[in-house]
């Protein structure tokens, strides 16, 4: 099933955005490995965000 159809199945509205839209797609994430206590982070280089641990 395609992502847009998946969204519709759960009742979320979905719209197709252009290939790159400045207001969408800026993602940051931090993953915590609870077994080792380590952190991994990443940020979309096209945006001005950062993944940080304080």
C-alpha cells in the first residue's frame, strides 16, 4: 500500500507536496539505546535544525 493510502486508512488527511517544499521535511531525531545508554542523533541537512542532547 502507498503512504498516501496508508494515511487515508487511519483517517489522516494526506496531500501530495512538491518534491522539495521548504516548509516540510525538516526532521531531527535522537535514538536512545537503553541497553548501553548511548545516544545517536541526526538532522536533515537541508534545514536549520539539529539533534542535540542536553
